[in-house]
C-alpha cells in the first residue's frame, strides 16, 4: 500500500477516524493516497480540502471531465501510474464515451495531445500543462496569453493552473511514499460538488 506505516480504517481513532469517515467509499474503503497521510491526519485534511476545492467544486466553469483529462496528462508526464489509473477511470465515467476516452488516453500515452479528440482551446491547455509540469521555471506571460488567445478567460486559466499544480503535488505524494492501487476502488470521487465539506467517495 505504501512504504511507510499506515493505519487501516478498522484501527483508526479520534481525528483520523473522523476524517476516514468523511473520505470512505464502498465498504469503508479508503484510497491509499489518503491512507498514506494517516500518521499526520492534519495533512490528510489539507490534501482533501485542496483536492475537493480544485477539482470538485461547483464554482468551476471548466467541465470536470476535461479537468480530469488534465490530471491524467500531468500524472502521465510525471509517470504516476496510480493517479493515471484512478483519474482515467473517473474521466471515463464522467465522459460516458469509452471510445473517445480511449482515444484521449492513447494520445496522452503517445505524448501527442494534439491528436486527441479535443478542441483547439483544450489542446492549448494541454500544452500549457505540459510546460508547467516539465519546465515550470520556463513559464512566461506569453504562455498565459496563448490560453487567452485560445478562448480561455482568466478564471478558467486559474482553474487549469490549479489542477495541474494539484496533480503534481498528488503525484509526488504517491511516488515519494510508494502508494499502490492495491485494495483501491478505481474511479470514485467526491461528486457532491455543491458541498465543499462532503468528501465521500462514490
């Protein structure tokens, strides 16, 4: 599950148990990325608050399926199979078009997002995500202007930026602690976007 000690749901007490109760999926399943925080519940609380507000909030204007595409792309660039598998499953559920989802994944795996069945603005966002992930210190104002020119407004650009930044954080959490998908239920997410406090995975 991970390279450090973790506390399973059945043994959790106090604040950790309360947080587990908020993030569980079917049969009290807790994703390994969350369980990796179990020795420091406050860091799990911070992680979930960031995740929920960046990716699963009703105030976002970009469709959640495309935010998941960005997450899968960033995770693939970071070679984080855990997040690729989790979020590709979520992407497929949200998109409800297995053929299109498969074509998007094939383009991601080939490192040719321009070949994905996405519109020009979305492909521009994929380019921004790639540069931010692979060469963040090389970002310049022109990279943001290119997103504007493609049709994104500044609020949407912030959403793109935050999703890319969040996934690099999550990827490093997983890769640095050796999280595996063993025992996880893939594709679940906190889908009640209207309530930032609802972290339940369904």
